[in-house]
C-alpha cells in the first residue's frame, strides 16, 4: 500500500508572501504545483513541494504579527497565563517576528530567534535579546553556552514552517530544562477540514498539524503533550503544552479529548481527506460564481487584508486584477506592491473603505470580528463582504 497519498491539488502557485514591485509585474513569475499529501502511517499532512527556509524567510520578509489587535491581545493573555502558571526565569521564542509576544516579558529574561533580519531589527531596536538565525542544533548549542537552559520555549506559527522537524525537536531538547515547558501554537488540521479553509495550504505551511501527527513525532524525542487549548486564532489553532517525558507534570483531560475529537472526525483516515478535497472543489466553483455574479451587476470589488492565505485562494480560483480592483492592507512592506500571481495592487489602508466600493473580499477572514468592528460605517451603508469559509457567501 502506498504510504503517502496526494489528496489535494491547488494548482500552480507563486510563493505566497512574494509581493511584486511594479517593475516586476511584467516578468514571468516562478510558480510551483501546490499538492497536499497525507501520510497514512504518521498521519501527517504536508505539502509536497517545499522551498528552502532561506528562500521564504530572508531580509525581505513582509509579515508583521503586530498588524492585528487580535494577535496582540492573544499574546498578552498567554504571557500573563505563562507568568502565573509556570513562573519562568528564562524564556525563548522561536519565530519572534516583530516582538508582539516577547514585548510582554522583561528584556533580561527573554531570547528571540528571528531569521528575517529586516524584522529582527525591530526587536533589536527595542533592546531585546534577539538572534537573526534559523532554529537548529548549532544555534541551540550557542544559546546553551551563552544563556544556560531555558524553562519555557514558545513558538507560534513557526514550527509548521520548518521542514526538518527532527532538527527542530533535537535542538529544543538541548536548551529546554528538565522540567521546562514547550508551547507550540499552529493552525489546527481539524478546524481546517471542518471550515474548508484550504488556504491554510501554501509554501510556508509545510505542515498543518493534528494532535495525532504531532504526538507521533514528539515521542521520538521523549516529549509529550500535557495540555491542549483550542483557540479561535487564525481560523482555529491549537496551543500544545509539551513536557519532557521525565518531568512529572500531569497530563490533562484536554489531551484525551482532542484525540477523541480528531479520531471521531477521521483525521487518521485517507477517506476524510478525499472527501475534503471534493468540498474544496465545490468551494472553488461557488466562489467563482459569486464573483461572476457581482461583476455582472457591475459591483466594485476590492480585497481587504492581502494575506498569504489569499494567495492560495486567488491563484487557485483564478481571481485576478480584472475582478478585484485593489487590496487594502495596513502592512507597510506590502503597500504599493502587487499580489503574487494575480497582480492586484495593494493600497495603504487609510482608516476606511471608500464610498464607491460595493463588495469586499475578506482576505484576512481570520480577523473578521476585528475588521467588522472597524468597518461598521461601511456595513451600515450597505457594504458587503465576500468570505469563503465555511462555504463561499456574501455577508
Ligand atoms: P494574517 C502569515 O499568514 C504568514 P497570513 C505565516 N505563514 C503565518 O502562518 C501567519 O501569518 C501567522 C492585514 N490586516 O495574519 C495585515 C489589515 O490590513 O491573516 C496582514 O497583511 N487590516 C507566517 O498573511 C493581513 O491583513 C486589519 O484590520 O495569511 C493578515 O494576515 C487586519 C486585522 C489585518 O496572515
Ligand atoms: N510567531 C509570530 C510570527 C509568525 S510568522 C506569530 O505567530 O505571529 C513566522 C515567523 O517564523 C517568521 O517571522 C519567520 O521568519 C520565522 N521563521 C521561519 N523559519 C524559521 C526558522 N527556521 N527558525 C526560526 N524562525 C523561523
């Protein structure tokens, strides 16, 4: 029997965060085939074609965690919880980006790892101890030598971006103290399948983790999950609290519950993924039909939040600059550039949606609550949003 099955083909795609400058839009873009697979033995879901970390995360990386209040609040809440429950003396963050999490801790107790030097510069300026490098064995040894062991490691939306998980967890074991806690937070495969958010698949998301798959890997490194929190962040994420097997922290019921939920849904079965891929095709057809309908009625359509996720949707559904006039985004490094593959101009968000706009495609659907609150005026005046999850609709 074949161990790995390809269950989803999302077509030819550019690198999700590779926004184009005006002078680049006439050039032929490099594309790759985005195929998603399920490993029937390890239960891991991953993308087939991967790129080196250097190609994806370098000194031109545009993403900034601080662009949403939702994330800032979530990081603050977690930091308070960590201080209360674990009282760490030294913490390490892998993928610290612009310091949205780290800034909740004192400078002398925290270390940040962020390979994109243009982003790492921000936390360095804030006088945080940050290192512009990729997480790995050599770096872990260096940290151990300079700072000794740490008792808490946090990594959000980063471990799923690193292909070599063996290297990741071996390096973590080098610096984590014996009773230390590792907290990993990443999009939940269960929620992805439930909400039909196929846009969680793009080149940076090498894996979309389930508890079932993660548990399989962690045990190889004598690590185990002792608590799981289900979050609404990024359309449904899991926060895994992990310990060394030798530590006697109690394994909480949330772990058993997650296992039950995932098994009941069928995250261990090939059939579940094949059914999901059928729903994705339906979702594509419905989304295209919605855009066509709006265009036929001469509606002015724009995008809101030029996300990595929306790169997958737009390229898969073939929605380009003849359908969406422009995108609004608060990220400086995305503004005045063009969306990868579909070449839609990204404009600076100036605090409101213009009056002549009829329909807004919500690229940042994961921040729907935050954005709807901000855009009350547009909604009151009859403005509509197109959203693709759980199924494409106009709201
Ligand atoms: P957001 C990135 O994904 C890439 P993306 C990465 N692979 C990952 O896993 C997650 O982040 C963590 C804008 N915005 O967070 C800001 C507004 O304009 O969904 C961002 O460009 N106005 C590392 O790109 C984008 O939307 C607003 O009011 O899918 C949101 O991007 C808000 C709230 C956001 O991540
Ligand atoms: N933790 C933040 C940022 C997520 S973006 C949040 O949840 O909002 C992912 C970050 O991981 C990027 O800033 C990227 O540069 C970083 N990253 C990617 N590969 C990495 C690696 N091998 N080691 C450490 N950080 C990495």
